[in-house]
C-alpha cells in the first residue's frame, strides 16, 4: 500500500513516523512545497527570531532519518490537484499514484486586503520560515513596529520585538485582546505583562488602511489619526488550507471534514492537523495546536493501518511571551462560570472555566502546577467545587 501524505509539517512527520513504528513496510511519500525539511513552527517567532535557536535545531527529523526509514520526502514540490477517480495527485513535478492519501496541509495566515495596503512591502505575517527570515533581515533595535491583532500570534510577535529592542504598538479592533479565545481575566494578566515590558496596547481601535505607496509607512485609524511604523506585522488569525480538498469535491466544514477516525468523505483520503475538523463531544472541532497535529496524525496513522479507534482529543496549548509561559488545558468554549486563583509569580495565576458545573478548561500563567492539576482533572472527568479552587492550599488535593 502506497501512502502519500500531502503537506510536510508537524502532522506529516508524526504520521510518517507512526506508520513506520506501527509496522507499515510499504512506500510512504511526503510532499511539501517548502524547500526545507519539516520543522517546528512555534519557535520561529520566538527562539529562532531571537537568534537563540538555529535551523538545525528547528528540524523535526535529521536528513538521514527520512532515508533510513524509507520515506520519500519530496520538497519544493507543490500539489496542484487530486484525481480521486484515478487515485493520483498532480504536482509541479508530475503525477504520484496513491492507494491511501493523507492531507496534512495545515493553515495559512489571514492577510489584510490589498485595498487596505496589506500587500505593501514592510507588512509581514508570522507563519513559516520564509516569513520570519524576511522579517529578521530588516528589524533593528529602535524601530517602530505596529502589530495588528491581539490574539496569541500578535502578542507573541510583540513580545519578541520588545525583547529585540523595538518600540511596539499592538492594535486590536475588538474591545479587548484574546477576545475569542480566553476570558477577560486571562486577558488582564497578559495585558499587564505586556505593559510591564513596555508594549503599548490599544484595544477597540479600527484600522482604515496601511499608509504608504512603495512601502508601508504606518497605519491610519478610522478616526483619521496616523501611527508611523518602520515595520508592520499582522497576526489576525489563520484559515485551514482546504483549496485542494474543495477542488476535489471533498466535504468542507470549518476545514476538511473527517469522521471520528480521520476519514474524509472519500474513504481513500484521510486528514489530520490544522486543516482537519472532526466530531468530538457532540460538536465538530478544528484545533490549531502542535499537540493536536501530533495526536491526530498518530491516531489517523493507526486507523489507516486498521486500528479503527475514534480520535479522542485532549486539547492543550501554550504561549511563550517575554519570560512568561501561558499553559492551557481544555477548551473554554461556552463557559458560564470563571474562578481565578492567584499564583506565586509576579505575573501569574490561573483561570478555571466551568460549564454547567463541569470543569472544561484552565489557563495558567507562570503556574505549571495549576496547569498540570487542571489538565489531569479535565482528562479524568473530575470537577471540583469551584469554591475550592482559590482556597485549597495544595491543588493536588483536588484530585
């Protein structure tokens, strides 16, 4: 059985490795558009941009691993179409026949429209190695940077820029940062952290356009005011990469729709990672995280080989900003009660989310113990009395 994996990131690497570990001896082909072997993305905008980590430490597997495990890694090759009837994919280098196809295509960053200046030189996104290398080649201490977007991507970019000595203003159009992904209490902790490090955060501001003709020179706000900038970074979210799947007439629902085993609407095609949505806990979810890319890819690999086990997600996330680490367990969607617990660090503490008296998520800033206890409680289905969260001296007692 020839298994072809489209996309060469974390999910593809995890899937290929799992297939070999579980005993698949047939050919495996991994096709990626980038010119470098699969690498970690989270450190790009942090340790790599700061010069603390080189490309040699970013790569997920050394060059010899692919050859030693008989995986045909095809780089700088873009897939243009999928022929489901003939079970072939067409690439810029020709055609590849498959018995089983896996889509681990990831996601692409949202960009400001060209009509608003989003395509001007000097406007950057943070998603892949080329993005970060392009930005690293121009940033210098003392520059003015404007970050558009107050989600985790924008906040992490702002933190690194401050550490590199840039003057940073972050603009968020919603009433507060992290509006879609975290409670106000978590946003308050992160905002305080940034302001303590000199980041200017402006919330509830609308952007009219990016100024400049040959190059971005700043941002004009809806009220007519202008903010000068030497460099502009947009962190306004990502969208699942579904174009190939849609053109092949696969079902699309907030990503490439799969069933609980990772199979798409075509039984010969599977999907995993940022591009895939799946049923879980009575709803359809798509998780954008390294943890999900690994776990779902491995589950799909097992099922390709006949395990026939539903993928049961265990969501966890993290965000490094300055010298602080925010760790997140669970999904806070639909919470109706919040409990906070102070931490020992100057910038720290935890936020506990409940829905219908059930613990569903925990945000922990510089509080690894709260994160680990919360994660274990959520995964075991235990929900301590909310009143005990701030008053229990040792959180381990809640287990």
